[in-house]
C-alpha cells in the first residue's frame, strides 16, 4: 500500500469528503490499521477501527456507520464472510456500502465469497488512490 500517490478529491465540492457517520474499518494488522487511519482521516473520513470480526459486530450493535471496509481473513471465529452474513440479518442497509480487502482474491474460498455476496474487493497490497476511489464509489450507493 502506498501513500505517495497524489492526493485526490472525492467530493463534488473543492474539499475532501465530509461524513456524518464514521466508516467501520475491520482489520487485524496494526500496521495496516495505522496506514488506513492516517490515509482515510487525511481525506476527510471519520473512522472507527475493529481488530476482529467479533469486535466489529459489537460496534455495529451499538453505533451507526456510513460503511464497512473489511479484511476478509482475520484471526478468531468471525471472518469477513461471517460479518457479511451478520450484516444481512442485522444491518442490511450497510450491505451495499461494504468493501472487502484481501491478500488472496484468487483463492478458491475467497473467490466463492466474492461471487456469492457481490461485495467489491480490493486486493492487498493496493495503492491508496485505488482504495479511496473504490471506497468513495461504494459509499455513494
């Protein structure tokens, strides 16, 4: 993932995105959390970070979010697919505003989840501009 890409604007105004609700970032790796926190805040996104799928479900039970940026593979019992299934039952309004991240988009299991859910996915490592563009597109739905 690279932060050296030129800054891009993602709103119709001249400034960066301003969100009323935070984006939930579900990522277990501290270095990736830090990178995402810095880059997304730099571009005007408010975020909350969950280090696991279980922590994400807990946050989703008690707060509203603009969208969900979720790693597909995480330690513990709740992975990205499980979180998607939970959203189907409990927060279906977020399904169209979900974006997966993975380092294994060509793996059979991940490919099956992407096909079944229809959730867009960005493959790690990614350029920050690519992530920002995809996230903006997803959050506009």
